C-alpha cells in the first residue's frame, strides 16, 4: 500500500445483522482496518446502528480489531473519568475493545479540563471534536500517551465536510462524509499535506444501506484505496 501515513481505517456501526466471518475476511486482507461498535445505555431506542450489549459475545472470540464508540450518558461518564457504566453495560466483555471513542463533541456541559485514567485493556482513548478550532477538551487532557483525537464536523451524519488538518506529530483521526465516491481524494489530500504525520479515517453513514451495515460498501472503499492510494 502506497499510503505511508495512513495508520488505520475505521468502519463504524457494525450491527446485529453483520456476519462475523465477513468482517474477519476483511480484517485478514486489511490488518489496519478497525470495526467501530456504537454503544449507548439506551441502545434499543436509538436505531439499528447501536449494538445490543448482550450480543457482544458474538465478537468475543472473533479475530477483529474493535473500538467502542460511546454515546449519551456512558460517554459523559467516561469524559468525567468514569468508565464503570460502559464496563457494566458490556457485562464482562469490555476487554475486546482496543480503543474507545468518546462522542462528546455536541455536549455543552463537558469539563474544562480532562483527566482520563483509561482501563489497562485500552490502547487509546479517542476524544471526538468538531474541528481544529474546537479541540479544547482534547488539548486540556494532554499530555496523555493514550489520548488521541478524531476531528468530525459531521458527527456521524454522513455530511461531506472539508478536511482541515491538525499540525501535530500525533496520530489524528479524520471523518465527515468520507465514502467510496471521495475516499481517494480525501486520502491523497492527507498524504500530501506536510502538516500530517500519521492519521486514520473513519466512515459510518456511507457504509450503510437502509441503515444496516453493508459489507459490500466496505469492500468498495477498500478496493478504491488499493487502486488509488
């Protein structure tokens, strides 16, 4: 693969209809792929994107890179350095996740300073922020070797937003309407930017059909990257 700065590709929103064997086939061919699991205390009210915590047993022994993306009250608790609500929600299976993203950019009552003592099983904690101009919460948590940031003006809505890069040596995530139609252009922009040292990209809405996670759309994105990156 010619994209030397690209360190990860996250496909967020795998759901109860997703065949684990199909995800494993993707993972085997693309080791840098990660699958994001959307989690909320009220998952049953929030639509098909949110995973049933009882079904995490399906993922427990799968050979997959997994991240949990916390929304609602469990995200607000984690940003206050309390991971116990999501750990309880996972019923003993929280350790399947290597990374944990806190989707808190839209909340107005976030703390002014951030102190995260992540569980030992987590390699990274991702703070979702809207743009390079709105990363105060993330910055207030530094230095922390486990802390990183996802810049996502779209907030998982699939709205194509222009990428503005963060000038840092750290690995930074970029999201906002990335799809098969524009992924080659977005990645080439990030690869060519002298301000970007290492990064990952995240896709959610663009890899769904009728709001169900679509493995074929995932393969389409990866095929385009393989040909154009």
